[in-house]
């Protein structure tokens, strides 16, 4: 299928942060994916967050990583050749730290072979003005997906639509939990517990007219079918790919390898 100008042959993608930067790693089963989304990239290097970075809870994980990456130019030096060889479209996920950095990264990637689309990851709590400025900086020759946190989507959907994004993708919500030492850690949430909230958000904004890529707690193909029937154009998978390096194909039973 082609969603507007997003050349995805299948409606299932990985979520940013779940499969690294390289679509060629042999340990990964990419056959069921319609496109590959890289880990988040910033213009300058980012170090890992200090303190506790992962907390398990009954419905999933809280992640506090700081989005570590070596910066755009080092990422390109290491991975652009594999992007050019990729058998599926490559989407580079860019962190929306400020409009100037976004503009610089987008112009560089427009000249990079093997980049088929971009995804801009907005920080939780971004306001309408910041969203408009970032989208204005990002719009160019490459199709653009805007990734907005679940709690912000109803507030920013008009800015995303009016800003010219090709699609909206659902980002993880944030939460707080104590670690083993009792320190309160803030981070993004992933896992099955997010699915009801994500499905509610989809219902709220599916009439906006923009293609929506659902993300939030998907565990199996029954949920994928439900989400697509509920108005999503596609889905992004996170924890199942992060844990297992693959996702159960439609013809496989629920007792497949995990």
C-alpha cells in the first residue's frame, strides 16, 4: 500500500527505539514489516540518562533512557550504506529539540541516499507554537510523519494536520514510578497497559483526515486487526520487537517463539 506519499508495502512498522539504526542486522526478522524506523537521532550527540533507566510494572515498562545517540553525522557515517541497501523503506526518526536543529538535519537527510521518509518525535508537553515551528522547519522533499505523545495528540492534532505532515504517529505517554531505592523516576511507558488509552485516543482523532499510525501496547495480530478496523492506517510495534527481534506473522499461532 502507499499512504499518501509514504511508500509502505505493509501496514506494520517498528516503533522508533525498538530495532536500532540498522535494518540489515541478521538477528532481526524484518519480513513482516512495511518499513524500518531508526532509533531517535539528534543533531549533536546525546549521552544516556543517569540513574535508573528501566522499571518494570504489571502492564509493561517505564523507560528513562535520554535517547542516547552519537549525533546525526556519526549515525550517517556508520549506517547510511545499509539504509541504501535496505529492501524495505527506511524512516529516520529525528528528535525535535529545536527548529534550527530539525531544519539542518532534514536538509542533510534530503541529500542522503536510502532515506525514504522522516519521523519527527515531539517532546511531551510541546505547545502549538513549537509544533508549528518544527513542522515548518521539517517540511521538504521527504514525506514526514509527526510522532506526538498520546496525552498531547488531542491538543496538537490541528497543528499537525495544518502543518502539512503526511501522517501522525502515536508516541508513548509518560508516567512516574519509584525505583528499588525509592527514587521517583519519570519516563515513557510501553507495554500492554497502554493499549486501552491508545485506542481511546485513536477514536478521538480518527476523523481528523490525517493518516494515523497506531502505537501503544500492541501484542498480537488480533489487536492489529482491531486497530486497523477502528480507523488507523497502520501500526508501530515496540516491545515485542525489542524483546524478540521479530513479530508473529499472521499465519503463525499465538504459541510461536517468544
